[in-house]
């Protein structure tokens, strides 16, 4: 299982590769996406996909 440091790294990568690359420039949006711990809102079986760029059930 991943730890909080690893999830933080995944979150940073998500913002850099998925959000900012779509030319989203609003600083508040980027900050929110960087802060929200998405892995805490998904079922345990989806933890590894929490920061990937596809919908989760």
C-alpha cells in the first residue's frame, strides 16, 4: 500500500501532467487540485487509480 508521501508525489504529478498541460492557469484551481487528497475519497480497491486520468466508479 502507498503512503502519504507517495500519494503527495502522485498528486503533484497529476497537476503537472493532467491539469496544467490542459492550459488550466487559474492559480486557485491548481492549488486546490494539489491539496485535495483524492485517495481518501475512493474505495480501497481504487487507491492505485486515484490520481489517474480516467473516471472511477
